[in-house]
């Protein structure tokens, strides 16, 4: 994979929503946006190192897990679902890897065209249309 560029890091930071929320590191993304001129080069270096070594920074693997109430009796644990809060830095590196992997998957046509989940420009409506179209064609061939 090609080395990470400062423009790539800047674009990722700019694309993230400016929230004041933070994780255990207590650094909200809003602060990263403000300090972007100072942190872009170090993040570019770390991103390139991580990709070239094929490993992620160990500290970025941690998350803060909090329970979110769904519905029903608040005293029952089964009525809660866990969500993991990631650090802003984790989100930047996650997007960096996701973008590169997604380009690779598209370029080499790794996923079947029938794969609709977790892909851009797809939806459940397109999946249903595709399924119905296949069924109708199969029925036409039987007649």
C-alpha cells in the first residue's frame, strides 16, 4: 500500500463531525480539527508506519463500553445494548484503513455484485429489486 499523505489525513479529519464528545482520552474531534496544522504530520507518520508494519497502535484498540437502554424493564440487563466509544485518533486511523481496503475491494472486484450490505450506493431496496428481478427471470425461463 502507498504511504499515507498529509492531505489524506487532513481530508479524514475535515470529514468527521465536529463533536465535543470524547472517550477515555478526553480529546474531542473538535480539538483535533483546531490543532490540525500541528498534528497532521505526526498522524501521517504513524499511519504510514502502521500500514507498512501491518499492525495498529496497541493503545487505539481500547474503547470505552457503555450500556444503552433499549426498552422494557430498566433493571434487566437484557434490555441494554453495549456501544463502544472510540478515541478520535482511532476513528481517524479506522477511516484511513477502511478507505484503502474499500478501494482494493472495488478495484479487484472481490465482493459479489449481490453483496449489498456495507457498500456505497446500495440499499435494501436495491437488494429486494435484484432478488425480485432474479425470481421473475427464473419464472419466465420455466414457462
